[in-house]
């Protein structure tokens, strides 16, 4: 089948590669074939009271090969690390059909170049992943999630005022939220996930997840409630068990909903200390170009997912200064192309992708 450039392509599916190859519960490692879905992996681990701390919108269809090749990201990255930190080894088919193994089935296994981390996020440009070795973790005894509303005066009246260009309540909510985040970073509190949710027609909310023993979770909830009160935020809700799972599923769905014809989605990586500047910039651009926007930020990691809605020309004028400031062209693209030339000099894998 040819692509848009007329280059004939062969699509390879690995979904049938779904076996568990090696599982060592005592060592907290597992090796599975690349077509195994995240839901299938979770079911295997659950029988031994273990978890793999990656959360995606549709675990029943997302295979580990796709997640690793795309460097998937989840809210609990804050506590457990990025996906590249959890992948111990990979079995990869190179462009000439050679089967190679990178890494091993142990946590500390690297000497020389760490080619496992190079392969995570390669989007099938350097090799086809057919097996993955992962680090897994014990299931926490308890978990709880608290939602803080940083726009305490938010109402229909304020939502309506934004349509006329008055964003004062939104700005004050951002300021309150960022002050709370700065204070949180300097405390002994250890949330496993912190999400900032906001938009041009939404309240500004912080969603924090805590895991551990019953006593640890209870202490964290008490202390974050006191901290929120000090900075003028209020507790909107508290969630546990099934209700908590549903809340985080809804947050994940914000990032993966099908785009409407008048929508665009962007992903930015920023310094956590620049969250307040990014939010202020978005308010200004949204008001100037009449673009409706929403944002989901992993607030202590600096990973932001933006959704823009409006006329195509207006979105373009919104994007241009936003990307110029927060995601300028990287010279790393030249390095990526050089690496691609070494691994796949004749463009066999994902041709024209770089």
C-alpha cells in the first residue's frame, strides 16, 4: 500500500505475539511479547499482587510494542519514572531482518551505550520491537485522589464573563494554583501524580493521587488539605477505589478524545517552574485570537497536553507564537537523522518519517 508520497509500504502487525516469556515475581521483572496489551499485562501481574505503573486511555487495545515505540506517558511518571526508566530490555528486528537483544532481565544491566533507551520512542524508525522486558512493582496497599479547586469563586457568571474577554478569575486561579504547586514541591508530601486541569471555559483544578499504607495515605490527605486551605484552594472531591479509577480514566480520555474538524491537539515539554508563564501566555493568546482551549499538565513534570478549538486561521495564529516560545525547532533532528542513517541507511523502516 503506498503512502501519501507514493512510496509503497508493507504494514506488519505484532498483535498475535502475546505470550509471557519470562516472569520472575520475586525479582519484579517480566518479559512479554510485543503484541501483549497493557490490560493483559495487568491481569498477569495482578495474580501476584504487582503492577506496571503506566496508565493509558484504552489499555485493552494498546500493545506494549506501540507504547514503547511511542514512548507513552502516564500520570504516575512523577513517582515511578518515565516509560524509558521501566524498560529493562528489548528484542528488536533490525532493517535487514537481524534479531538483536538490547538490555537484559535485570534492573542494572547497562555497560557502554544504553541502546534500550534509544529504542524507546523510536516510532519503528530504528527497528521493530518484538519482545519487551519490564520492571514491575508491588501493588500499593491503598490509594486516594483529591481534587482541589483553585478558582473558588468559579461560577456560570465567571464562565460567561470569559466570553466577553474578562479572564481575571482564571488568572487568579492560575496564580493560586502555581503558589500551591511551589509550596507542595518544598514539602515532604509525595504524590504519585499531580495533574493541573484548566481551560478558557473551565475551573482551574489540581488532581493529586497518593499511594501507600492506610496511615501514609491518610496523613498525605490531611496535610494537602491544610496546604490547600492556606493558599485559598478548596477541596472539590475525594476519590477511592472504583470511583478513583473512573476519575483518572476521564483525565486520560481528555488527552485521547477524537479531534473535531475545528480542533488541534499539541503536546509541550516545559520546565515545571514555567507552568505559570505558559498558562498566562495561553490566556493572552486565546483572548487575542478567539480560540477556545483546554490544558492538562503533569504539573511537577512539565508535560502539557493542549486542545485548541476555533477557526483554522485563528488556531494557526494561536499556535505560531506559542510553539515559537515553548517548543522551538530542535537541532536534535539532525542527530536523529544521523542515527537513522546508521541503523537504517536505505529507509526500510518507516520511510520518510524524519
